[in-house]
């Protein structure tokens, strides 16, 4: 049922309901519209985050694969090529820092972005040391993900 796009304007502004009582407003700058479609992998144990990113980024012309189970997401990251991998930090089983470490060992050029509700967690330092490109605190702005895609 969620996320649900409640309103969308011609200027790429969205209001998205990601949980029954949580609504986020997303404005995407016009500069992002000219961006070529990228292959993006998203790993997060929260289905609402996966669904919201899929709706927004696919609407902008990107191709997404999303995994709610970290082990399956890691398997995809190691077996396919992506322009960007986005992973949550705290997940049951394999955490985001472990995913960064394993992927960067086998694919050192991989660009990986961590998203987390816990930016002070010591796993953040481990993920950055292993080669994560950056960390975004939940809730995050889509524009920051688009900045990483432009690099």
C-alpha cells in the first residue's frame, strides 16, 4: 500500500507517503532530468525505503534492483555491475559495513553509499574505512543521491 505518490508536479516535485503517517516532500532539481539512466542497486531491510527509492529514481530514468535481504543484495552486488550501490547500515544478518568491505575487495571501483538512521554508529567508520563513498542520514534528500550519480 505504501509508498504512495500523493502529488506530482511538472517540475519534478513529489509528495510521497512512505508509511501510514509519514509523508516526505521531495524536490528534484531540473538539472537531474538530463542525467543518463544509471544502474543502481539498493539494499535495505525497510520495504518503504526500497519502494520510495524505486518510484523516484525509476521516474528519473534509472534502472533499479532492490533487495530487502542483505545476503541476496550482496550476491547481486558481486555478480553484476552497478553505477551505484546504496545500502542501509544496520540490517539483520549482514550489515552495511560488511557489504562495503566484501564488494570493495572484489570490485574496488564500486561506488557505494551508506544510508542510516544511526550516523553516530561505529559501523559508519568501518564502512567509510572499507571504501564507502559517503553516508546519508535517514531521512535523506534524493538530491544527495543524484549528486553522487553525477560524479
